[in-house]
C-alpha cells in the first residue's frame, strides 16, 4: 500500500544552502554542455552525423547539446520496436509498472536541482519556475502511479449478477506517439510519458526541438531502471518530419500532443485518416493554447489583483499556456489597477536566469519567438496604447530578451486580445461593468484558464457557472496548477477537454475490458 499522494515541496531560495546546492547543479550541467546525444530505438543508441544544436536562449553561443535529426525511417523503426515491446509490457503487472514510475520519481527527486538547472540553461527558466517544473514532474509520476494501481482492476465498481463472476479491467491501448512542447520541458513530457507507461502502453517520444536535453535525462531515469527495451523510445528532430510520421504511422494507437493550436488541429485531422494496415481509430489527446483572462471588478482587493495580473502575465516571460495575457478591468477601477500593474511590471528584474535566483524575467525561447512577439507588439501599437516596454533588449550574451510589454485600452476583439502571443505581452481591456467583463472574458475561441478578483460572493458564484474555462481561479493568479489539486486542461480550442494531473486522466490511455463468466 502506497502512502497518500502529496505534492513535492518547492525550494526556498532565500536559504543560502539551497542557493549553493542549485549553483552546484548548474556547474555540473555546464560541465556537460556540448555533448552529442543519440536517438534511442528499441534500447539501442543511434548516433547520427546529421544533428541540430539545443542552445541557451540567454546566450545562444552556448550549445547545451547536439541532437540527432531523425528521419521517417527512424520513426518506422521506433514504432516497430514499441509495438514489439508492447506485446509483453501490456501484461506486466500494474504494481510492477508503478514501481518503474515511482523509482524514476525517487531518482528525479534526488537529482532535482540537476533537472531544474538543465531548464535554466536550455529554455531560460528562472530558478523558481524551473524548480516548480521539476516538482510538477515528480508529482505526475507519483500521482499517476497511484491512480493506475487504483484503476487497473475496477471490478468492485460493478453491480453483482450471480451466478456470473465479473471483472472490469482497464487495459492499455498500444503504441503512443508522445509529442510535448518546450515550455514545461520537464513536467509535461514526464507526465505524458509516465501516464502512458504506467497504463501499460509503449511510447515513441519526441521532445520539442528547443528542449531535448531535459527530456533525454528524464528518459534515462527509466532506461537506467532497466525498463524493457522498446517500451520508451526517444527521437529528436523536426516536428513536421518526425512528429508528422509518428502521427501518421498505422502502428500508432494514440497521440498525446501538447502544443500550439495550429499543430494540434493539423494532428487531429491527420489522426482521423485511416492508413493501410491500421486496425483502430487513433485516439488523439490534444492540449493546446490559451488566451487567458484575469477579471477585476470594483469590489476587488486591487493590490492583490494587480499582483495576480503581473504574476499571471509575466511568469516565464508569458510563455505558459495558462498565462494571463488579458486583464479585463471594470471601468471604475481601471485606471488605478492599470497604473499599479505597470509599476509592478516595471520592477521585474530582467536577466539571464543562469546568473542567479533573483532574475524574474529571462529570454524568450528562440529567434522565431522574438520575431512573432515583435510583430504582435507592432499590431498592439495600432490597436491600443503602449503603456510599458515594446522593445527587444540587448544584453551581454546576445540572448532573446524582450521588455515586459503592456498595452492599455485594448478593445476586447483586437488581435492582441484574441490571439495567443506566447511572450511577455499583456493587454489591458476596459469593461463597462462585471457583465461586460465576463462577456469579454468568454469572447475568445480558447477556454483554458481564467481568474476573477472580486469580494462579491454572488459575482464569484456567477463566474463559477458562466466563465467558460477548464481552470478557473477566484481571487488568485491563473497560473500554477498543482497535480492532484487543480486538474489541468482547457475547453474549446484549448484542447480535447482532458485534465492532466486529475483523477480521470489515465482513462485517456486505457480501454476497459469487461468479462463475465457464468459459474
Ligand atoms: P508547437 O505546436 O510548435 O510544437 C509542439 C510539439 O509539436 C513539438 O514537439 C513539435 O516538434 C511538434 N510538432 C511540430 N510540428 C508538428 C507536426 N506537423 N506534426 C507533429 N508534431 C509536430 O508548440 P510549442 O511552441 O512547442 O509550444 C507552445 C504551445 O503549446 C503554446 O500554444 C502553448 O499554449 C501550448 N501549451 C499548451 C499546454 C496545455 O496544457 N494546454 C501546455 C503547454 C503548452
């Protein structure tokens, strides 16, 4: 019997010993930079001459590692290896599968700062954000292991029907194509891989091009635990080539994707196309973007609201699907809140996160992101008033830095208020009253997270019913979901309505088999 699930504690970086330990981990990872990493197919390392670099976005000259560009043929081999491994892995007892996952969790916990340090260097996360990312990864493993043990044999949920002996078992689906984004480069891949494996599936896993090292280190935890070869295959390379073939391959039984709406919707269409030799309808679990809003009414604690808006908008440079990129403030308090938000955002410390724990705002992920964000800033200048920022920042190391940027008096239907920018850009929208604010909040095609700051309990009650998002937060920021506490996932164009870190999640990677034997 496992002890009850508890969330992993976060590191307190005001304690000098924790800072020293984290610095040691950063030094360790720095000493390993620039290595070349293989694909891992059926337990075998496959090195390629054709590689791409993963770089530190704070100092793009610093190569974190070189990773292989896999081809469609590598995908074919990986799917075959995964299918072969599935033949036996599917029958491994759930307790044993859970032990693999729990051992990976224990080892990740022991080397926690190492994982976080990789993220500081590979994607420019602040220490605090990286630490939370690793903690969430550990939580996913601990949580899903417990959930699967409880779910696997659900026979006791059936009504008795003597003289029949009944059973209801949740069995795996098959080979999963696992395609995560780069922005939670430890937590999301770990949750996606851990859930697939503990449910008895095998996996072909392709991390995002921007964050392959942290993903490789996560896989190592499983491989070093002697996970049977082929159960977890690791591929790197261009999303359209490698991910595209993973989705298309007739041997793929399900796709677990987290990323942009553009790619997610294309995968949805592709997964629906039957391929020669395919015996099933592929299941596509797609978690996509957001245009999340923080609503503030005239009764709210305005200081708490302003702090919540800034934390939601600028945490990890706004590169979270849950980022509160719209603040919808009722007219009566709009000017006060807007002023305070600008003041607070102006105080955020920008810098290279590998310089220390005091950095609030690091770089954005890559030159494409810089270009996209600056293009939206140009649009924002037409659509609203520029209140703060709006420019790229030149820093030592030539990293991809952009000022925290705030636009005021943006119409709710403006492009910068409707489209996901995925960077440090906040739009402030003036609402006539609370009704208007809720209508604006619901006016996008997304439905991921949202927050309401109000002291009026009737209004909070209305938000519970009318604010149509998968994760609604009342009187707190709209980022920072905890595993087992805030099951996470959105509605509408934010995804296929799944809830990571929640009690229903593993149903997505299993199918129920009901057996009745007449005695
Ligand atoms: P992306 O869509 O560009 O890439 C996601 C993954 O898809 C990557 O691994 C990429 O290599 C792969 N890919 C790209 N083209 C592909 C193709 N044609 N076929 C198959 N795979 C392909 O997204 P990103 O930039 O990595 O991540 C940012 C996006 O992720 C944002 O939109 C963000 O909101 C979203 N996101 C959503 C959640 C959520 O839980 N809803 C969580 C985190 C991020």
